[in-house]
């Protein structure tokens, strides 16, 4: 169930993955420039019960990709990362859970409920 208590079916669980391609992947894509990484990603997402929202190429630390996707089971996101990293095709992976503004409001409300329970160092 999402943080705000609404049913999961109405709210996507979005993740953003950024990664750099490994030298091996870059060599393979150079040899076959028409390789369809989007199709490969969509197949992995389908197996995980998810769907692709957007995919972009990027060049910050080197050639790579940024992917935004939705999965119904949040454990599938790091599992998918592990599959891709262990294949030797990506490195320097960052996975971020994206929250809607409605979810952020729910998070803030929950923080307000529990804030008095936390005592910083030096306080009893």
C-alpha cells in the first residue's frame, strides 16, 4: 500500500535508474549500432510485472542511460538492477524511488505524527 494509504492500483511506484554502459557493452553496441536496448529493457520489465515510462541516453560520466519505470513490487527494482549489473552491461548504477507530490504530502503528515519520538544525540 502506498505511503498515503491509497490503494496501489491507482498509484504507480516509479523508479529512476541511471547507469553507465560498460566497455564491453559499448563495444557490442558499436559492432551492432542498431541494437535495441529499449526492447531488452521492456522484456526485463515485463518479466518483473512492470512497464517502461521513459528511456533516455545520457553522457555524464560516459555513455549511459536513464530509465523511468513502474513496478508493482518495489523489491523488483533492485532485483532488476542486479540482473543488469551482473550481466556486465552497466555500471555506476543509481536507483531512486520517485514520489508523487501527493505521496510527499503523506510522508510529511506521517513525519508530523512521529517527530516527537526522535531524540537527537545529546538529548534524552
